[in-house]
C-alpha cells in the first residue's frame, strides 16, 4: 500500500529516534489503530455502565402515600 511512499522516505532519518521516516510513520499508524480499538472498548464499557445505571433507576420504587381523605373538608 505504501510501497511508493517507502521508496521516497526510506533515506530520511528522524532526528530523535535515529530511525527512518517510514518506520516512524508505521509506528504512528500502529498507535492510531491501537487507540481506535481502545476507543471502541471504552465506548462499549460506557454503554454498559449507562444500561446498568438505567436498570437501577428503573428498579427504584418510591413509597406512594395515600393522602386522599374525604373528611378534610369538615
């Protein structure tokens, strides 16, 4: 896929790591793929937490007091 790009940048060196520019780009692409996968996992966990919280909220049954009294007018 990036063969043409590799041919162009293989001789360039990144100053910090003393590696080729292509190697640095490949490493960055791998990091992006890893972060995207972690983002999917995080999103799934958030949906799970939301569903559990909604289920707990739905299980709350507040006490209903019968305050209707027909004799209050007297």
